[in-house]
């Protein structure tokens, strides 16, 4: 059981990283300067900019935003469950 939780936690974290990098790429394509040196600190800022830019362009939040939020929250919940077990 513990291995399954650990595996799901790592997969969720991997999905978060992948989606976050895709959002950073989309923000960069739209002309926002990205600081790759401080990327770990500014990832939330870039995610917020992605949400604002896509909402401004199409009227809706981009398709990468909510799956990214769900994946990181799932990873955090699974980390707490793993720590409790």
C-alpha cells in the first residue's frame, strides 16, 4: 500500500512539473521574459501569468492551468497520507 501511495505521489509531482514547464513555455511565447535562474521561486507567478494571458486572449482559463493545480494538490495530499502511514 505504501509503495502505491509513493508511486502515485511521484507521478502527480511529475505531472505538475511537466504541466508547469508547458505553461512557462506558453508564457514565454507570449513575450514574457522568463528568469530560468529563479524558475523554482517564480513558477507560481508564471502560472498566474499564464492564467491571466489565456483569459485575456480567449475569455477562458487555459487548458493547462487546472490539471496542474489538481496534480500538485494531489501530490501534497498523498505526501501527507504517506507520512501518516
